[in-house]
């Protein structure tokens, strides 16, 4: 095979920043951070020392907030809505801490279970349950009733920020309303009504300093900084922030996975094995949604396959810095998530052809350890979920045989079986992603 002596093609990385109207109005006071809630605004937050007077079931706080909202008691609604967000954060942090602590705890020496695998399973379950029981006793939020799934889904969609935006607007407090609207749009960029409101704010006011995402996670800020540095050609500094974004994302993903283990509840209507299986399937589904739930929004566009995007940037920037030994493992890591990307494959062929010039060894052409671990974990979870749903599907032929099953179906066509496995507006106007995800061609914007 012939290899070209030309270097791999590179794309132009660019995130254009829109300009506001030339003579916008300004708010009468500078932007203020909302207190007590949001990832950005927890500088003094400590989930171990949450004020006891504020503790109540999350569902109770949310219910009161919605009742006051319906009654147009805007101040009271805001107070309870903010309390709901604080309690939600407290619950998540407490649960994540206990699950991580017990997952990393080394238990006493395991007894001998020769010839009885069931006892080994029971022993491990009891040891972890004992650890969790002791840990939960230290966190009052975990002793309160767990919210219904509908409430947790509402909070995951950032619905409280939509209510907060309107409540603050009704009180003529646009300085607080605008950041709430922006925070909501970061998770719901297709909400046309809210987008029109933000367009109106943009036309009427100078929003510099007010487009605050109160729920921004640490890796999102690091990633955005790195992308801007790439666009300006500051590759050395961009590497620092992009690697930091990767570490922060993996940490947040691990916490999300731990939270899923803590939120699944066995059904009281099933026997031991079916109850455990249902809880495990629920946890697996939750874990596989972590990638979707942690997907960052840049300029109104979700960055899909975020891990792959990070490795794409890393391989490009290391290449620009003539660091082939770092670029090649990033390219291999990228191909774990995008195995059919032809341009990245061609890049690897180039490095293989000129491995001596770049000082490359065969070990450089393997994915990075954290990428391989993350990829294998995701693939295994998908396989486990598919197997669980297949094996837990109720099939009459497993118990009655084909003839009896067909007869029963004919006599009673309406019988129902309870199966076990059922189941922006932003500072940026557009978000650019690499054409073909592999350094070829120009940006589409």
C-alpha cells in the first residue's frame, strides 16, 4: 500500500460569537448569583452540614412551590422552588457519596462458600447493605421519603427554572429571570416559547454577564475554554483545559453511575430473585442514560458523543504541537467510539507509515486506558441489559410447551401478563463539530 507524504488534513476550529445590538439597554444593577443552588453557586455548600431547619421531603417542597405558583404567590413560589433545588442537590450528593464509599470499601475476609454460589451473592449483598445503612444514618436527606420518578424526571429536565423565570418576571426582576431562562434552555434548547423570550431579551438588553447556567458542571466550562483556545491557536493552553475537561467528565460520569445504584428500588410485589433482577435492570437503564444526561450544550446544540469529541480535539491539538506520541493514542481512543471514521483511519495509516519520524512504537497505537475502561464498561452494560430483558421476557412456551401455549392463547386472547422486563439561546449562536469528526474540510459555519 502506498502512503502519501502529505500530512493529515486539518479542519478549521471556529466558534463565532454573535454581537449584541449596538445600543442595548443595560439592567440597573450588575448580575447576581442565585444563592444556595446550582453547580456554579455552591462555593460554600457542604452537604454534610445542610441546615436542619430546611430539611423536608423533596416532594413536599416541590408541591408547595407549585401550589404557590398556581396561586400566583410569586415570592413564596420562588422560595420553595429554590428549596426544592437545594434539596435535590443534597439528595444527589448524599446518595453519590454513600454509593461511592461503599463501592470502594474493602470488607472483611470472605468466608468459604465452596459449592454454594448463592451464599457468596448473599454475603456480598449483606456487606454492602450494612455499609450503606451505616452511611445513610449520617445523612438526614437519605432518611426522608424518596421522590416519585415523575418529580425526579421534572428536576432532570430543569423544569423548576422555567417556573422561576416566570415568577421572577412577574416581580419585574429580570436580572434573576434571565439566568433562570438561560439555565432552562441549556437543557431544553427546542423550547420555542422560551427561545422567543430570550431573543426578546437579547434585542432589548445587553445580556453580557447574565447568560449564566446555574447548573453548569465543571467539565463544561473547561471544555468551552479549551475550544476557544483552540480557535485562537493557543494549543498549549488548550491541551491543559481539554485534558482537565476529560478528567472532570469521567468523574461526573462515575458519580452518575453511583447515583443510579442508589436510586433503584426492588419491587415489593416480586419474590427475591425477580425483585433483585428488576432493580438491577432499572439501574442498568439509568447508567446507560448517564451519557445523554451529561451531554453538554454549546450555543444551543448538544455535543453528542462527548468523549469522542474530546479525543478528536486532543489528537488534533497534539498533532499541531508535533507531539505524535500523544496524538496517536487519542486517535485510537477516538476510533473506539467512532470506528467507521475514514479520515481518522487515514490519519493512523499516516502515522504508521512515518512512525520512525514521529518516534512511535506499537504501544502508541492503542487507546488510552481511561478511554478503554469507559468504552468496555458501556459495552458490557448494554450487553447485560439486552440479556436481562431477553431472559426476563415472559414466554408461555418456556413453561407449557408450544401446543399448550397456542391453545391457551386461542381460548383467552385478552389475557395480560405482567412481564418482568417491561419496561438557546447562549453566548454562542452556533456550535461547530468537526466535519466527519476527523480533521477534514472546513467548518460548516
